[in-house]
C-alpha cells in the first residue's frame, strides 16, 4: 500500500507501512463436478503472512472447502463447509516481555442455502 494526499504529507505513514508489511503470495483453486441434478464442490486457498517483522509466528492461513448441492428447475439446495486454519500469538497483559502463547486455530463454518428461481 502507498498513500498519496494533497492535504497532508504521507511520507511517515508510507515509511511505517513499508516497515510493517512485505510481499506475500495468495492463491486459491477449486472446482465443481456436476452429475444430473447433483453438485459437488471442493476448494483450497492459501493466504501468506503479510507482516515483515521477524517473528517465530507464521501468520499465513489455509482454507479448505467443500460443498454438496441439488439443482432442480426453480429450486436449489446447497450445503457448504469451510475449514480455516491459522496461528495467533497472545501476550500476557502484565508481562508483555515474556514469551507469548501461540495458538493453532481451526475454525469450521457451515452454511445451508435454499434458492428459488422465478
């Protein structure tokens, strides 16, 4: 990111952004298989760690998704699941100089969708 302004001098803000964030690679891939009225989907996504600061914590995240659906004339029903995996770092409020707690997270989200064509 790079800020430009006619109202203020963004040079310090741009220096802070450049020192905090670096380049990363994000990619995703997915597909759907159809057989008559049935649908089956799967996907994968990787989001790299955008922070430049040296750390023993990898802030990248991975998403794995899948779904099943039925498509009829005028009606559809779909169920999907997404598993999001990432790490977080927590410092104690009263002892911020101590080693942080690193938590490995996995969030699973599901969604049921009902659709009508008209």
